[in-house]
C-alpha cells in the first residue's frame, strides 16, 4: 500500500463564507476527514488492543493557504504520515486545485490516548511497530516554525460558551470550532479587506459543554506592509485550552 492517499473534494453550495470561497471551518473538516480516511484504510483509525480502546486527538495544526476554492470548484487533498515517535504521529497534507496547482499545505501532530483514562499511550504499546511501516519521512513540506504564544500583552476580546453545535462525538469542543472562535474576533470590515492565509493552533486541554472560553488577543507585528499577525490564547477556567496565531494579507 502507498504511504499517501489522495482524495477528491467539491466545494458545494453553503460550503462558502461571505467571500464566496470555502470557509475555514469547512476547510478544516475536509482536512480531518482526509486524515480519518487515510488511517481507516490502513487499519489504525480505531485501535483496540488487550482490552483497551485508543483514540487519536489533534495536538497541533499549522496551515498555510494561498487561496480557498470557490463554490463549484473541485480539488484534491493528499495526506501521509511523516513521523511517528513516542505517543505522537506527524501528518502532512497538500491541497491542489482542479488544474493540479498546489493552493495550501498543512502540518498536524496527533497524540494517541487511552479512551478511558485520557492519558497518552506510547505507539509501541498499541501497535506492532509503532506505525513505522506507514511513515514516509522522505516526503517533507516547508512551513514556518510555530511562534511562541504567551498572554503577557494580550487583551480580553470576548467570551464564548460551549454549546451543542460546538461538540464532537466525544462531547468535547470540536477542534475546528477553535478556528471559528478565532476568526469571529475580527470585524466584518476588517475581513472584507484582509484575507487569512496562515494559522497555527496548539491544543492544550479539552473543553466541555457549558464551559466558558475566554479569548485573549494581541497584534504581534507587521510582517510586511500588507501583512498582519495576531496571537490568541483561549482559556478555560483560567488555564489555556488553545493557543493560536492567525496571519492576514491585504486584499488588493
């Protein structure tokens, strides 16, 4: 079996946001769906061994998107494992438009945990070879190194209460909803003139129904005259649940 798999997608009506392009929420779901399909086809999406059930949780995600597809555009997502160590696997993605041109790339880190204890599990305990036979370390993608994100200079910009539409099948705040929470802190006027193109997300702890998420934000610096970068920390009960960094370019 090949190390990587490629999946076709269509940008359908109502997949878009106010720009007429695929929303970041839908884009994130497409990425997670491709990861799940790739793992399921190779037999490690759901792992049960010695009476234990193990789950994958998303630990970190870095996205760089040159553009989002418009409604009625098709494209492909290619994904593969690039590393496996301790309780983690690293998974890469490239997204191409219908002409074959690359439009985005994504790097993710996933942790294997015990479904009951919620504790990390070494890959060698849950699989025969620590998933090394599925890793293609020769195929790499280039993305910026994650930035350090702390709360020293941040201002509170809002709060969100975790509700029904935020939850995943485990009863936790869906990892893609953090993207929505981040983008919702910007005004429509700003988003009409600035396009998000980069996002770094580090997931720190799980959030549950009825939790209050406090969002802290600051503007880091101008990368160039037409670029903005913002850092955010989303806290739950005073402790970080998610740290993220969002980069924008001017719409010309």
